[in-house]
C-alpha cells in the first residue's frame, strides 16, 4: 500500500506542478519557441500515459532505494536530469526549431520537478513525515 501511496503522491505532485509550469508559468515561453510544433489542444491519452508511467519510474529509481528524504530528492533530480535531458537532446538533434533555450529551460524544469516528486513520494511512503 505504501508503494501505491508513494506513486500517487509523486503523480499528484508532477501533475500539479506541470499544470502550473506548462499551463501558466512557461506557456508563453514554449509557444514563442515551439508554437509550430505544439498542438492546439492536449492529446489526453499521451498525457495520461506520461502521468501513469513517470510516477512509477520516480518510485523505482528515486524513492524505493533512498534511505532519506535528501537521498530521494537527489536521486529524483538525477532521474529528471537524465529523462528530460535525453528527450531534449534527441529533439535538438532531430527537430527543426528545437532550441538550446528550450533544452536548458526544460532540463532544469525536469530536474526540479522530479526532485519534488521524489520528495513527495518519499514523504508518502514514510507516513507523511520527512526526517
């Protein structure tokens, strides 16, 4: 049950922060640089797939092996840097219009987002307490 609570907490954290980031804080940034690549509306099956898979990865690679909240956050940051880095550098290599500005902003965002998600997942697995 702690695993599910951890994955739910990580998923809720990712969804809430991502909604804020993509939906409001960085929306104009992405539209100005990737507008021609962006869909007019969110394709929900793709979004739901991400929000189901990513929390499981956060739990497996960051939360479950961590002995402390700091370790979970550090492992989450490393995971976010890796996942968002691979995605962005692949896009930079293959897509016209993908810029270094997008790479740097998105990798930084993924690093912070995943560290927060791992911290939330660790807290949930520890019964809501962080030592």
